[in-house]
């Protein structure tokens, strides 16, 4: 089954439904994930419209959204879930690129620290919470999309949480997360990012370190889930998802 749909101006677009979940049920069609839509083409937007997506969860910080606003068709009347936390703060990944040591070892260390931070940041928790509730309420029944900037880290953690809640085993959720490494054309992307960093930041970064920064590694997802700890407790106490909402999520998104 092809999960990835190459688009003209959107990286890493794919679905994360149709896995085996709780008691052999299947995760039903309608769950999508991607990078941001600021460079979406008309063809991309036509494709998006054909999917019937009603709710979009945007995990980017306010400054990211301001610099690269989503290019949606206004006629879609989407509900977009986002957060205003850290309104004027530069995103941590940009801070790291601007100020940090860009060796392969430093990049790996930064990524591990990011995966410990992401599930605990209030802004991400706001979007996680409201997106879970939208999925449980029926508001997103016709289709749901979650994205951040690259559609791999913040998005990856959220999608793995949803899949685990639907009874998809962790190894399968981890494989879904790692699909970023084949969904994105890094041979084309890496030289472009290297040139942009040199132009905007006056910094060079070697290819191996940049691929670590732009790609994913299952060990990073493991780090996030180690930080989350007991998933039941995280959903109930940190995200305030009720047992009734968890039951409704499974009822809506699992089919036999």
C-alpha cells in the first residue's frame, strides 16, 4: 500500500490510517499528516480538497505560522487548531541552527533534547489536546490533517500517540514515524537547505549532520515516549482527555 502522496509544494504528505488496531479492527480512512502548506500549489490544494478534510491541527509556533502562513483555499472553511504560546519566541530548532555547534554529534544531542521537550511544552499540549477532542467528537469525521513545519517531529509524536490509543502496536507506530526517511526526497532537499543556511545564517553544515537534523530515527520517538511515561496517565492528566472521549475516539476511528 502506498501511504505517501508526493505533492508539488508540500513535503511529507501521507496518511496514517488503515493499520490494524484494537482487537483486530482497522483504523478507518481519514487521517493525514504532512509538512506545512505555505508553498502549496493549486494542484496540491485541489488534491487536499478532494480528501474532505475538515479539521487541521497546526503544531507550529506563532512565529513559524507568521513567517510561512498556510496557503489554504478559503472556500474549504477549515477549523484550524493551533496555539498562541511563545508568541514572539524564535522556534528552538532555529535557535539551535543559528547559535549551536552543527557537528553530527551536536545535532544528535539536540534532537534527543527536542524529543524530551516536545511532549511537555504547553503549546504542543494545547494542540494535542484539542486535536484529540476533535477526533473524538465527530468534528473531524470527514477528514483530519496534522502538520508542523517538516511534518516529522511534533507531528510524528502526535500521530504515534493517536495510533497507540487506537490499539496499533508500538513497533508499527514506530515504522509509520520512520516513513519520513523515504517520503522526503533528501537528495534534492539537503543541498537546498545547505545553501539556505549559508545564505541566511552564514553557516556550513555537512551532509551527514544535516540529514540527521532533517530526517528521523526511531530512537528519537523512543525518547519521546520515555519522557511521556505512562501513556494513559499522560492522556488523562496532562492532556485532560476523558475516558468517554477515549472511548469515542476508538468508536469513530476503528472499523471491522
